[in-house]
């Protein structure tokens, strides 16, 4: 059963999910998606949701301060509530283990959805560099190493489950060690590869400009603006033709 929602992303995706370690670049990728492409996209980080809930829930507060994962049943319920009320939308940081992945698959099947999943991979050295720079209370090295160990143990199993369901997911894998603008360019190129080719045959009147600003030192921001202008044009036509 379909819930009331805004038009699907490129008439294909009900939802987007970002996976990767804290400090791997997920938050920056979300900012670029909203800045360049989907400015009205609903988005949330599971970590931010938990930190907000920790203000009123001592148990969650204790877990987040120690870098311990919140109980699966609670995590899955929080995701379901957000996803059902924010479609199309984006969540960063879910699922984190096999049980959560199975619940996600069940949820997607129940709602007849298709999901774009982005897997950001990043080296431990780059993650530590970024986390030390942002100076957040739960980013001390002991917690960082524990999260890294948990991710290395749990994430491969998550991706194994995801990749068995090409009927439910499109998967994009990105190198999070690169400059954020380059990461976003790579993301957009992969999105283009997943777009239905039928939409490209009638795009001769696309109004998108390629221009490099005076204060820019690389070509990637211009590439990103140009591709996103193209994607917005496709979305506009899809909405107009509904």
C-alpha cells in the first residue's frame, strides 16, 4: 500500500539510505545532495536522532556516550516512523547489522518501495583526521576505534544481505577518502547510470548551465551544478506528466 507522499525521486526511488563510518563523509554528502540537487529532501542521521532522544532518555544517553549501539528493536522502530512520515526521504546510518537489515528488507517489501543505498568507504586515518577536527564529545579515540571495529565486523554482513535483493535496492559504492566535491561528482555519475534511458531521449530543451566561478579551484562544483540541473529537469518533466 502506497502512503501519501511527494513524487518519487526520478520516478524510481521512494527513499535513500547512506551507510559508512562516522567521519566517512556521509553528512557532507547529504549536504551536497540538498545543496545541489534535492533541496527539499527530508533527511536525518540516526546518530542525530539518538542524540536528540538522549536529552530525555537516560538509557539512550548512556549508550551514546559510551559509543554502544542502541537496541535493534528501538532502532528499527525509529527508522520506520521516520521513513513512513518522510517520503521520499534520506536516512544516514541505518541499518548497522544483519537483524536491522532483515527488518529493513521486510519494511521495504511491505510498502512496495525501491531504495537507493549509498555505501561510503573511508580509511581509518582519514576518519580520525576528520573526527578530531570536528571536536564532538563522543569522538574520543577509544569510542572511534570501537565504532570502527563494530563497523568492520557488522557492515560486510549488512551488504551481503542488501546485495541479495536487487529487486529492492540500487547500490552505489563511493570512495569517501576523496575531496567532497569529487565524491559528489562520482555519486551523480552513478545516479545517471541508474536513470531510465527513456528520459534521455526527450531532453534537448534542458536548461542547465556549465560555468566555473572565479573563486573555485577545481572543475567539480561546476560539473555538480550542471548534472543536478539535468536531474532537476528530468524530475520537473516527470511531475508535469503525472
